[in-house]
C-alpha cells in the first residue's frame, strides 16, 4: 500500500511541476514547491531503508 501511495505521489509531483510552467515563461511557485515536495516524499517512501 505504501508503494502505491509513493508512486501516486511521484506522478502527482511531476504533474504539479508540469502545471507550474505556463507558456508565458513565468513560473508559478506554489505548484512548483508542492511538486518538488511530493516527489521527495515519494522517493523517501520508495527507499527500502525507510520500510
């Protein structure tokens, strides 16, 4: 269950970073920060040392 949640967090993080980069070139910071945080949490949960 933890593995599935971490994969969902990784996908959500990548999607949030994708949404934070608009075509005008101005980066929206809240989605970017949330995306990076989701990716980091997902990677920590996927790490076998934290199991």
